[in-house]
C-alpha cells in the first residue's frame, strides 16, 4: 500500500501505534508493517516528519531516551492525542460503514 | 559515526539542511534500518543500499520537513494577513487625511522602510531552499510585524482624539495580529 493511499489516515494510524506504549520512529514503522500483515510498509524516512507534525499539533510528545545504546527519540500520546484518536476511530467507523453500505448493499435507487 | 560510508554521505546531506536533533533522530532510524537488514543476512554494502532505498530519497524527506518547518507557516500566515491589515490602515489613513498630521517625514520613511524589509524577510522565509534556515528570517519578519503593528496602534492612540470607524477597524486588525504573532514568535524562539 502506497503512502498516497493512506493520505488522510496516516495520523490516526500513527496515534494508534503509540496508544499502548511510547515508541521511537523505526518501531512505529515496524508496528504499522507488522500490524497490517506487511501491507502498510512506508518508507522509514516519511515517519519522522509525520511524528514531528503530530508533536507540533500537541497530539504526541517526544523525548530523548539516553538509556539505549545510542540516543533515541521516543514519542508518547498526550491527552489531546488520545481524544483525537478516539475521534478518528469514530469517524472511520462511520465512514467505513457508509461506504460499505453503498458498495455492498442493495441496488442503488433510481433518480430522475 | 554512521555504520557505512553510503549512510554517512546520506546523513551529511540531511544534516546540512536540518537542525541537529532532527538529523540525530533520522540517523538513529537509518542505523536501525541498516541493522535490520544486516540481521537478515545482507552484506554491509547491500544492507546500506537497501536501507537507503527503504528510508526514502533525501529530497523527499527534506521536502516533508519543509512543510512543517518552524517559520514557514508563520511567515505564510503573516504574508496572507498583511494585505488585510494594510488595507484597513490605508482606509483609516485616507479617510482621516493622515498626510496632514504632525508625523515627521523621517518617521514615515522609517516606517515604510521597515514595512518593505518585513515583507522581504517573510518572502525569504517562505521561499528559501533549506527549510530550517527559514527560522531566522521568519523570526526577524515576525518581530518586524509586531513592531509595525505596535507603532501603528501607539501612534493612533497618541495622535487621534476622536477615532473613526475605519481607524477602529485598523486598530482591531493590528491588535488581532499582535495577539496571533506574539505566541508564534515565542514558539519560533523556543525551537532549536
């Protein structure tokens, strides 16, 4: 799956990847790849600007972890990030249900 | 020190355009990617080339950071709102026959020069090639906008006893811009 296909949904996926525990950029990328069965395998470099953008928006908070073998920046969800993720989930369910209903439901009504 | 000379060269390109902490974070991610491919049995050269391909082209990454670079959004917002605030003041000055006022010519020229400099700095901040080098002109431009708005509001408050509605509109526009610019400038100054 290409990055362009995910446009509009990447933020929600990144927030979801950070929901359980703080992670660094590469781990977020790997979580998306493994969680999607390999279908979402973004170029690693694209994750970092997206994380910085979410940090600027106050949805995640980054901090340097100096206990690893080399300094590493990890990110955790903020309270605003949790609220945003919850809203994204709700919006996605509604969107998916609507589109599924249209694509797989009964024949479309005739209009004049 | 990067684990491979190809990665070293790639990171050097990023370091020229990005602040140190961003480049350090990217270096960690790229090293992790390289280690991942080494762990999967690739030799150092192949692992480095595969890691770089996986990481993405440097111009693409720089462009992505350019979109979120501190300074760019501030500069664009100020350039976008400039004509509105300027238009309000032009209306206030024309309807108030400001050219008959007691403001010395030198002060008027200094104000005009500062206005032109601020516009130039903001345009530079938006158009400059290296995204994170936008910060300095953006800071100077935003500081200039604050100075211009404060000067305009203070001059109006000191010299005009009976305000007209165009003047009130212009003062409101300037005060709104001051309220928006001051926190943005504070954020720009805080960033590394």
